[in-house]
């Protein structure tokens, strides 16, 4: 008997029917009993989710000998065939006094099983690693992760496509007008932009939409003067299609970076509303930070296929050795279709930039 037990323990969890039969163990009888226990458990709906979030099965072992219990421990693979759970992780014994309880005992702190005397225990709890609800959650998580991976992959492919086509020139060679969004900034930015507009084909880039920060009324006044001067040259009134708008700043001068998070989000929302309203084909900007939310929304529109806006950024003449923060963001993130600099050394430092000489 001791030699047989040693063999069972020595075989571990090998569950080889021939070897167990040779040891004199009634394999057919044990299998029949396991089948019967599982059938009763199924009929009484003993597979329930417990507080420990484990699936438990109450197994009657009141009439089993120690040898039979050892065989059960070695038959995990055999038991697994009877239900869908892929693995058994715990066998715990509990003395309940009820040979076939409907509610299984608490398995969170089971009594330890003695080394040899298994007949003391009335009920064995076979614990599986997951419950039906856990498997459902697991399947749902797999589906969610798969969807996220697919969407992320498609977005990355689309972003790469947009970036690869951003540097291409406008293919429109007809006389069709191009709606143009012009971003103005305080200080010398507006003067440089007006100087740039004065040498452009203004009849081609129309209608025009001028945007400046809500705290920058001076820039919009300069834009109105420019439009009036332009209309006087051709003896026309300022077109009703020319609009002058304002946008909230992402960050005011001297504002802390922590509070600028909220103002930046608000500026992005405002930029989204303006871009949905204007839907420009061309965006002209030359340095003010006000252009970043507008260009970011325009780039997102490209990726999503809502509107393809060509972004042209002209770096300020004041930038001799390095790009401004706005220019650097548009350059590094590939948001600008064309980025122009007014100093040759800048073009050498940023190869994708274009040197066009000085505008002022």
C-alpha cells in the first residue's frame, strides 16, 4: 500500500490510465463517480460565482479512500474534459458535514489537507482559475483591445499618408478661388503678413478670413486697412466674403504653464468651431502661437478626411539662428505643408524648410 502511494505521488499529476490501473486502482469506478458528481453539480447549478471570484465545485468525498483522492489529484486533465474551463489551479478540502451542499464552503481560507488521511473530509472543492463572468470579461477585453489596435493602426497609416503628401504643391491649376485663412499676431507678425499679402495674387486667394487673438485688436485694424487699400486699387468695395475673426489664446504672456493647460484646451475647442465654420483650403501663418490650435485642427481634419487644408508657415525675419516655438512644432510634427525661412542658415539647419529671401 505504501509503495502504491509512493508511486502515485511519484507520478505527480501524470494521470496515465494504464499505470493507475496496473496499481490496482479502479479507474472506471472513479471516472463514473466523477461523471456523476459533475452531472449532479450541473443539475443543481453548483457552478456559481462566489465572493472570492472563483468558480467552485462541491465534490462528495465522504466515501472515498485516500488512494482514490490521490488519483483525483493526479487526474486534473481528465476532470478538465468535462467542462470548458482551461485549467485547474487549486484543490482544497473542507469538512462541512453535508455530502452534497448547494452552496460550497468559503474557499478563501480552506483547511489544510493532511498528508495521508483524506477520509476525514466530507467535501472537496475543485477551484478553477476563472468564472463564466471572468471569461466573458476576458473575451470582451480581447475584443476591445483588438478594436483599439485596428483603429490605432489605421490612424497611423493615415497619418503617414498625410505626412507623405503634405509637401506636395497644390494641384489646382485652374482659376478657381482658394478660401484662405490668415493668422495675424501682435508686434511685427502682422506687418510681415501684410507685406506678404501685398505681393500675392489676392484674387486667387479669396475669400479671405483674418484671425487674431481676442486681445489683439490692432492686428485686425491693420488687416481692415489693407483690405480697404486693396479695394481702392481696383475701385471696389471690400468684399462681404472677407471676414475678420478672433480666437482665444492658448497662453497669455506671463501665464503659468499649469493654468495654460485649461486655456489651451479651450483654445482648441474654439479653433475647432472656427475651422468647421470656415473650412479653408489654405492657411497662412508666420509665427504667433495663435496659429498652433488652428493648424492642429487642420491637420486632424486631414487625417480624418474632413478637409484638406494646405498649411504655409513663413518664419519671422527676427528668427535668424533657430525657429520659433510655433515654427518648430509645425516643422517637427510635419503639420506644415511648406515652411519658409528668411535666412539661409536656417534652411541649412532645417533641411525641409525653404529659403525665400527676406520679405521686409
